[in-house]
C-alpha cells in the first residue's frame, strides 16, 4: 500500500475513520457510509443516513465540515419526489450539524441507497482513537441499544407508531453534543456503535490492549420494547453473525440469552461508547445529561484479567 508519513490513522491502524495531517495544527478526518432505508419515511431516512455518516468524525473527537452525497435510486420505478424527500432530510440534518454539502454522485440502481462521504477537522494531537483504553477506566454509552431489533419489527409491520417515532428520534440524533463534551475530559478511547453491536465494537476497543471489559448488562440503556420483541424471536440475522464472530472474546455470565442478543444487536446510527478515567466519569455523565443526552449510562469498567475478553454479568 502507498505510504505517507502524514497518515496518522489509516489501514495500518484501522479506526472509525482515516486521519491525514495537513500541518502541526490541523488534520482532516475522512469517512464514508451509506445504506438502504431503515424506515419507510424518506425524509427521516435521509436524516438518519446523515447522522450515521457524521458519527465517525464525532467519535474521533473531530468536527465535520463538508460532505458529499452518495445516491443510488431506481429512477424508472419510483417517483423522483421520494428522492427529493431523502435529500431534503439529509440537508436539514447537515444544516443542524453545521456541515456544508459540496457535491455528490448518483447512479441508477434497483435499490435505494443513501449516505455521504464526510471530511472533518481535528488537531493532530487531539485525535480520539477507538483503541487506548486504560485499566480502571469506566465505560459510558450515550444512546440506548435495540435499534436493529426495532427496525426488524418496523419492516415486519408490527411496531407501533409511537415506537417507530422513538426509534427515528434515536437514530437521527447527532452525536455532536456528546463529542463536544468529550473534549472537556481525558477520554482514553471512543467508538460509535453500529453494525457490530455494542459488544462487537467494545471488542475492537480492547484488542491489543492486554485488558478486559467488565459489563453489567442491567445497566446498559436498552429500548424496552426491544427486550420484549427479542424474547419473541424478532432478532436480525446480523445479531447471530456478531455473536458467532466475537464469541471467543466473551465470558457470558447471563441467565437470559435475550440480553445477549440485545448486546450484539446491530445498530444504525447508534451512540458513542466512551472510555475515560473513573474519577471523571460522574461529571462526564452529568455534562451529557445537561446537554439533553438523558439516557447515557455508565455500563462497565476496564479491568486486568491476564487476557483480552469481555465479561458480561447481570
């Protein structure tokens, strides 16, 4: 692979996004993400897709600045008004984030897909990587999980309007405020929770650290309806793939397999998982609550066990 000394985060140290140093005071963060609709409303799909794409920049402690649309649309089979609503939702969310849309690319495709490539700014010495957890750190999650299960129920037509609205609110919520709060503390590591589920992304955080994570499943914020639906078997296929892939890193002390499936539930535009010193965790949590991030919770701690694993207990 081509090498450049200014690549601060790249394929040699994969993270949520790539980082390239411009000078001693400025580096750019680059990321790209797009997917198929997770809700029926095109406007809110656009909002969710943008919130999801910006999230990688926020997770690394950066500020997203510019974006370019990525659009796949069946122009001969679907009315163009649907695409207009998707783009309108995206633009409104970009405006909320203070990000400028500077271009994009579209192709005719049998299936709708939408997302963005995003460029953000960060100081080269203030990058927050997903690796870097320290012994004694506490782990804080900023959004509830269970979105994959809820989205499965939405597609199956069994989710209530109130539940759909709640899921849309969570997925379209920017991680901007949480990222800004992070900059006031000595955060060791951070990542955003998406397709690998909470435990999958947590596993990535502790790899090559020589440390373990002890998680209290009862303290993890969960959309309550997700527990009921998971117990009925409404679990996305991605959950089982996540469990199979990360099983070797897990010590499962749970009495209920339903909880395990929720912890591995793939998320769309999930929250940030933040690792920081225990003495700062309570104030960090208070600051999040003051910003309106009311469901943020301390869910576990980084410990030393002699191996790298995630211990899940109730």
